[in-house]
């Protein structure tokens, strides 16, 4: 059983923000999360596996008692973003990154 769940959100391959559920009994009571370098390296491995060149991806993980993260889900189709829980700065950056990603995608055609 995990002691908490954490989600790392990316646009294209760029990290945007992370949220976690500190109480496993309240999985949807999310709070902003400051990832460590090791957390980001963990999530980055799965972003690298995915073949998505443009768009939003999330890496969902469970943290076990030993502090290790384990993959729960790699999502690139309709991830729940919880943008209402991040700072205005993070939200604005995420929207700008998503817009730029869409433009890059359209420019490829």
C-alpha cells in the first residue's frame, strides 16, 4: 500500500507541476507537491518511454513506506489536470506551454 500518491504533469516533454494526495483515504484531496530531483528523474523515465511528441502527459505514482515511487499510470488521454489547485503562475505557464505545443503540432502539417 502506498503512503501517498503523486502526479507529475508534463506538456510535450517539459515538466509543469506536481500534485499529491497526502492521505491515501482521500485520493482526490490533492495538494501542490514540490518534487525532488529523484522524483523528477523517476517521472522522466516514463515520459521518455511514451511516443507522444506533443500534448499533455501525466505520470501517476504511489510512494511506498520505503520512500520509493512506483508507477501507477502513464496517461496521455484526458488526464485530470486539477488546475484549480496550482498557483496562478503555474496555471498560466501550463496554459502557455499547452498553447505552444498545439501550435508546434499544427506547424508540422
